[in-house]
């Protein structure tokens, strides 16, 4: 598939993580070299992930273990975007039931919300994301609170995510279960919704047309980047492949086999440095 993108025009990157930089806990080829090139070229970047399970500090630690050093301020998760959205909708002290992990819980506390642990007390909001320790009891509490009037918000709608074992159920699968149990559709915050892209571009201080979204999933990374006016780059190390592009009708500006090939092309685009 032809690439219609001049990489020399890209002055900033928004980068997905799962399926782009690693699969599960396994780094993908070229990880360290990719970030070395970004640092050498002084290309600013923002890591923008729909994965709401980890905190920015946990992502920093994971990347450090893989040989890459970045500051927590370079990480934007759907948890943080969800907290930013809810902060505009509710006053500090609002009560939240979180069906999710550390990243989502810490983000809710960070904007002054109070967490409830079950359905014995009312909640203003139910926020759901991926939860690797999901139980029937957690689903039950969330469903009961939604039925009692709590605002139902999802950190992201990804039905799957790439793991070492293959595509595993994602946050969207949990949202679908809650919607089936309550008849209430969630407000979904993460990619492909514009909020995450707009926050990332604002933090980068870049112009959308000179910023590229680098991701592995057409329906979220690529479609969302296009909606926000960004250039788009697909790598085929995660969810989507060259074959799924015409099937889904979402066409990125460029396609690479992975960040290793992208790095090689970027090096050649301006010559060796």
C-alpha cells in the first residue's frame, strides 16, 4: 500500500503504546532505536493510550525496564482524559464507582472525586474500563448504580487489546456487558473521540496538520486522528493489517510493518545524523 506522507513535514507525534511499542510485556523490535531517533531529532511526542489500567508512573517504569526514559508528563491515558471530562461535569466530592484498575482509580481521586466500593451507597458516576480482576460482583454493583441513575462513562470502547497470547477482551467488552444489563449506553471518552487528541496536541503545542498519530488500530488511532485533523501512521504489529484497511474503509496516510521500519525510513528521510 503506497505511503502518502512526507515524514519531513511531521513536527510532533502522538503515539499509541499497546501493539505499537509492545505486545503485552514483550517489546516490539526497534523500540529503543525509535526513541533515540526522536530525541536526536528533537521531535516532541505524547504517548496517548486507551489503556486505562496503569498510571503514568507505571508506564514510565515499564518503559524504563525496556530501556526508554520518558517523563510522566509525556503520557496521556484514557483515564486522565476521562477525569478531565468529568471534572467539567461534576463538582469535587462527587461519588464514583470505578470498575477498573489503578490508572482509573488514581485519575478519579486526582480530580477530587470520592470512590465508593459497592452499591450500598448512591454514586453520582459509574466509570468503567478494563479490569483484569473482573468479577460478577463488580459488574452487579456497577449495573445497580447505573439503574439507580448514576452517569455511565467508559474510559474507552476497545473491544480487544493485543497481548502475548493474542487479542484479549478489552474495556469495550465490559461496557457492552453493562449496557446489556442496564439498557443504558455509556458516554465513551477515549480514542476515537476527539478529546484525547485535542488534549495531546494542546500539550505538545503543535499544529494538528503537522502532527501525526502513530497507532495499530484503524477504528481508534487512525479514525480518531483523522477526525482531529492529524496525519496518521498505521503499524501492523497490533490489531490491524494491510488487509483490514480496505475491509474497514479507513485509510491511513502511511503504513509500516512496525516502528523498526518507520525508524529506518525516518533516518533515510533526512539522511544519517
